[in-house]
C-alpha cells in the first residue's frame, strides 16, 4: 500500500487531507515526495513560527534532548522555569501553568476563572462565562461548549453547561448577558481565527475589560492562534491597551513541539494551588527549551517586520481582481474571494503555494520570518489564481 492507502487503513478519519505529502522543508519552503517546492503560507496553522527546520530551534531542542528529555512536575527543571519567567516579564502576568495544546490551555483558563469565583463566593453560584458567537476555543467537550458556533454543538452531547454567547462587537448584548447571568468571566479571541478572521473593535475589547472590572470577573483572552508575535505584538491584546486576568496560548510558542500555557495575573494566580490542576507532560524540558529559543527572537525588530509584511499583503490584495475583502491583523489574514476557498487552495497548491481556509475565506498564516522575496512570489501566484 502507498502512504495514502496506509493512512486510510490505520489513521482515524478525522481529517480531510489534501493530496500532498510534505517530506521536508526549510524556512517558508516545503517539499513533497517528488521534490516539488511549495511556499507555505500556513506554517502548520500558525505553529512553525520560524518555519521549517529552524536551526536555532533545532540546536536548543537537540541540546536539551541530550541532557534531559522528561521528568515529572514533582521536580524542578530549568527550561520550564526560564520560559515562565520570560513570559511573566514580557506580559506583566504573575504565574504560568504549562500544558500541551490550545484546548488544554483554554480548559485551564476556564477552570481558573471558575475557581476565582468559587474562592470569592464560597460556592459555584457564579460559574457562567460569556464567549462570543463565531468563536473557536478547542475540541474537548468543555472547549466545544465554550465555542460559539452551533455546528460544533452536535453529536457529542451533553456539553459542559455554563456558557452564553454574545454577538461580537455588541456591547449592549454583552452587558445584558453579564447582567442576566451569574458570571465569572468573559472569554474572547481578539481576532476570531477559525471563525473567519474577524478583528474585534477597540471599543468592544475595552468594554469587556471594563465590565469585568465592574463585576469583579476575569477577562480571559484566548491567544492560541493570535499569540507569540502573530499579529505584530507579542500578544494580540496588547494592541488594545487592556490587561487580561487570564491568557491562554499554544501553537507558535512551541515552534513545532506541543506546548500550551495559561498565564495568570496577580488577581487570578490564587486559583491554582497544589492538586487543583496538573499535566504529566506540561512544562516538558524539551518543549520549553524550544519555546525559549522562539520567545527570545520575538523582539521589536521582528514584530516591526511582521507589520511591514502584513501591510504589503493587504496592499497587494485589497482591490485585486477576485478579492471581495481582506481582514485580519499582522500575519493572520483572511481573504473573502469570488472563487470558493477550496478551489483557491487547490489551484495555489498546484502552482506551488500552500494556503488555508477559515470558514468561507482564504487564510494566510506564514512564518513570521518569511523572506520578502518568497512572500512577493507567493502573493503574486495567489493573485494570479484569484484573477481567473
């Protein structure tokens, strides 16, 4: 059997894979089994922060592998502590809990918000969390419940109760929901990724923070896809001048290894005490060593380059033939196209460019350090496809 047949025989059928086997890569370029070259504008869905086979990351991970690949969280390890310190110093948060994925990070964020309320009220009377319609927070039962899309609320019920859904950017509805429900928090993505690359307005995000302060709730920001430099700031909430109580992140922080994090403010850090939460692999020294090498390089120069590349993409695509609209922030871009997104993806792949979709839009999530020459070439190919 060939690889496709073996996959069909032995791998659970949870993915509609594209007809492409990626066997190697370097930077923003991937190669298939025949040696064909592709410029990858997806970076593993915002995971490969510095692209394929990043030498600095490989060196950090390999060095740690030769020292200590794993030990339990009953003991201290330097990479875990160093990464937590870096995150706290760069965000102003107080504590970090490490896990393995974005869904786990969001589960941890939800638990922290609910326990903050439990510690305040002494019971579970204030356990509801307001999330947004069109949001996406993960595929566990609880994070599916938190996701504000009806199509995710089938087949696997009963779902975890305690979530109500607000229309994005509707401050009046947000106030109504927090007034009508005994809430412990508001949970948002400042750019709704899987929901179609919708950027929340400044007024709405600031209203979320204000209501949380007024009602002594936790403001939770899901930075699983938007975080780690993706939008042109280290974390996307920094565009708004707000201070979350809880921040979840994953994807790009690990640079290709599974790693998630829950960052807790001084207000929220008391939610976690010994025995209240845990993870066997969370804070794994190899994953954390790789993440340290990623975070060290997300500096002001890189973030400025992200913004320049984003401006270039938007200027090239806005008003281009076959483009209805362009949305997003930084290198997290959605394109509403005349041609169905699936056809754009197929034709781009045929022409050596890999792009993604988000609902009906074409989605771009290139490596943060993609070279301008490769970016220009890829965008030109995309424009030619869209103009057909």
